[in-house]
C-alpha cells in the first residue's frame, strides 16, 4: 500500500510540476541550484559504466549509462526555481540517478532501484557541512555514518569516501518492516557500494571496475 501511494504521489508531481527533459542546461543564480562540487560526485555522461558484484551470489554484472543527462529548471509554477539533473542506467543495481537542488545548497541524490523504489542516497550537506548532514522525515532517517580518507574493497583502493545510511521507518504497527540501505560514494566515480538490509537478509553490491565520464 505504501509503495502504491508513493507511485501515485510521484505521478502527481511529475504531472503538475512539468519536469521536462527538453530544457537547456541550468543557468546558475536561481534559488535552489546544484553546487558544482556535488555534481562531481553524482553527475555522469554517456559512455560511463560500472561493474558491480553481488557479494551474496558472487555474480558480477555491468551497469551502463543509457540516456541523459536531462535538465530542468522550474517547479510548480510559482514555487522557487529548482535545478534538476537526471540520467538513466541499465543494470541490476541502479537504473536512475536523480539530482535536485535544495535550500541552503543542500542538493540531494535519489537513486532508483530495479524494483522501482526511489531512495535518498546522498546530499550535498554531507560534503559541505557534515555536522548538519543528518535529517529525518516521517517515513525515513538519513545520516552520515563516516568519512573515510582511504578504503579498499575487491582489491581496489578508493580515496575520500562518504558512507551514508538511509533507514525507512514504519509509520504504523500494521505495516511490515522496511529495508534500510548503506551507500558508499567516491568523487568522480559515484556509487561504489550499496548494501540493502532487510530483516535477517543482507545483500551487498560492490564495485569491481568502472569507466566514468563527466
């Protein structure tokens, strides 16, 4: 029921806010823009690809850039001007990166999974002011877990890593438990690890190889 409600809400927003992919790249200076530094962590161009390994099944698969990036610079008529950038992927881990500007330069990245769920994964405040990065709403809690100078996985060493966590909260006792997610991001590379925590079942996808263009 909750997923159905979210899809319905998304449909309304897309209809009323005219998030069109045909507008030109955003001109800086509007109310809620995406900082250039955040784009370096989240925006990629055609030709980019990532190979992730499912550490539960030990199967590797490639996530490829398919189309985009698209731009938008308006929202809901009289609402503040907001910068949007998004692009689509094909693969078992992520199928869309959706980045948008926010108040006080707190831009955010939502990623869409192959099951249709769209989840908050990263914010600009995590980079710009970690002490103010944590946030919570009625149905979720987002937090910075750690910032790592160096981190090694699958024989690959990454530098300047942010580990964030999203906890989906139950809004009533009748609802089943919802999964939580851990994300690891590297500048210029994007998502290098995604862990889905659900009841006693955890699934981790970790980056094995990549080629990114910005």
